[in-house]
C-alpha cells in the first residue's frame, strides 16, 4: 500500500501576474481556503498519511503554514516541506526528495486537481515491472496549453508532441505513481520532468498510462483561477453513504477494538468499493462507548481504523473519513462522561461531516443495524436503511440505484 504523496508546489505562477507576487500559486484562495488545502484533503481521504511538499518560490510561507502533523479526513497526516535553495524545475525538485522518498510514491502537481480515485490509481498492480512511472491521462477538447501524450497499448510512445497540432487529445493530468529510481534519471538541475525526463523514458518504454474521465482544473491561468470556486464546489458536492461500523462493516464482538479482531461482514469491502466507484463519499459513523467506559483509548480506535484502511486498500477501496463518538453519559472516564450530540441516536456525527464536506444530504443514506442509526439519520434529514445481515454489497447497490 502506497502511503506517501508528494506534491510539487515550487512554481512561480508567472502566468498569474501580480496575483502571485506575494502569494505562491498553490496558496491562491478558493472559497476562503488555499487551493493546496483541497489537494491535501484529497490525499488524506484516500489514505495517504505522509505528504511531502516540494517547495520553491516563497517556500518559507508554505513551510510555515503546513509543516507538521495535521488531522485530515479523520487521520493523522504528517506533512514535510522541503524547500529548494534555487529554482530546480519539476524534475530537479525530485533531487531534494532522494533521502525522503519511499520505494513507490504518488506525485501530484500543486496547481491542478484531477478528480480520480487516488487509492485505486496508486494500486501497485498498475505499475508494470518495467515502468518507472505510471501517468494519469485526461482527454480534453484543446491540448494547446497542456502536455499532449501519445499512447500505444497502455504505454506512452511520445510525450509533449501533438499528433496533428493542437486540438482534441490526451494530456498529462499531473498525477503519477513513481518508483524512487526515477530520481536517478535527473542528471542535472534545473530540469523539467515534462521536457527532459519523460520524453526519454517514453522513448525507452518506461512510462505506462491510463486515461480517466474525472473533473479536471488547472489554476495556472487567470480565467481558470477565476472559474475555480464555482467549478470546484460543484465537482466536490456529492451524496454520501454513512456506514455504521460494528455489526455492519465488521462483525460485532462487543466493544470491538483490537485489530486482530477485525472480521469483515459479508461483502462489506465490496460495498465500500461500490460507493467509491459510484463517486459518492463513504463515511463511517460509530459509537465507541468503550472509550468512555475505560476499556480502550481513542488511539486504539484509530489503530482499528488504520487496519480497516489497509485491508480496504488491498481491494482499491477507501473510507473518506472515520468519525467516532467516544462519549457515554454513564462512562467511568470523566472526560467522556457526556451526553454528547455526537452519540447516536443524536445526529451530531452526520451534521459535523456535512459541515466538513460538501455533502448532498438530500440524496445521502445511513446504513446501520440498530434503531439508533435510523433515528440519527432521521434527525439529520437523511434516509436510513436498516441492515439485518447478509450480503452488504447487494444492499448498498440497491441504495445507490434508488
């Protein structure tokens, strides 16, 4: 399972003129938050817990804002910022990564967003043994301002060379799975991945590729930056399935919290994958009163969810965020002895997620095995679907089709 996501945030953004004179391009505000925050959240929700930002222009600003451990999508994410001493280009920036790179990692451009399933894209099975890079491609009406790519049987044959001039075609969408060996291909700085490294690799058959249809935006020119708030908001707004955990996704042993006790219910992993493939958000909302009763800690709950994350990733599936309520009004641990609005049958977890994510609640559903799940759904204005055993994927697909 690839856990490391590297984001290129070093460009000067010259095409944006005065807008980037004091603000790095990835920090351009989109609906009140830096564009980079959307990319960080995307990486986190797909299970990437180590993010490396390769910074250049105004890199100290990025380091000050983002270095450290942040809680994103219900996970602790470690963010490292490596600031290059001079402009090294997109290829040269990888040199600074050499001592930090894992064997395989995902690399993303920091000024574009391509709405694809990063967990499925980063599956090791996509990276052929002879490939150093696997690229996500996007078909566009006009390739003029992008890097057009020619592909033959899943392998890039030419990079950056239009087949018949500008026009409709496949472009490099700026997301890659890479082996750390690619760093050794950078033999000089400054160096461009697109102009210096990729053409050489393409000519030797070392770049594989898949084409995807997801929403794509590059904020590198003023008109696209201006359109970004509305377009990104629309693309991110989608319905969700809120799964209860114990008794729905996994077998309920009673205060289940040990990773060794994780046993998935029938077709539960497939159910999560179906939600992912439908383009809906997949959340977990679970009461964990065992924390309030002193049976285990919040960290134990996180470790259990990390185990679920890994096993889901083995099937290219993911949960966008895990939410749990550690509270109980009769708990033994004073800190958690609270009648919390986040403990089902109250709707707090659903409502908190709806504030953190652009969820279309009118089309969303809670799948649970208890009346308290249904009551929480009703209180949040969300449809509730009771699960009473059997194939969870069959039930989930009926929900997705309804």
